[in-house]
C-alpha cells in the first residue's frame, strides 16, 4: 500500500455562505492523499496502474468550480469523484483550506479535513 499526495493545489472559487463570496470568490488550497496498492504500477511502470496526480488535480479543480455554501460539501465531492475514478483507492483524504475567510478575527485561514473513512 502506498500514498500519492498532491499538496497545495491553488484555485479561486466561489464557496461560502455569504452572498458576496458567490460574487467575488476567494482563494483556496487543497491537499489530497490517495491510499492505494502500488505493487502492480511499480512492477509494470504503467501509469494506468497508478494514481495519476494530474488526474487528481483535475478532479479537484472540477469539483472546486461547482459552488457550495459549505467547504465540507466540496471536500466530500472531491473524495467521491476520486473514488469513482480510482476504485482501487482504499482511502482518500482531503484538506480544503479557505484563505482570508470573512470572519471578525485575525486568522491565516480556516480548513476542513475529511477522509473517505468518515463517509462510510
């Protein structure tokens, strides 16, 4: 078993409960870990047997483009889309970071962390 990790996928998206967030958007970073068996990929040197980090990045960008009020919803959709693409993935973890969240405190960012194990 191994892990493919793609960290710091940066996107501009329009998630949030405040209507202004739907209009002006905000900056997000997404970290993804996909747990899967890698023995066959390592033996064959075949990308089709691996978890393609380019595909993972595209899945994240696609799901981030679909507006939601809650970032928990987006994280769950990313997990489900990766599981649909890679049925051999045993676990998918997503950390979705919202930079400069519109709150009345001095914070760098807010984030949610969700694992496919939490969805079972």
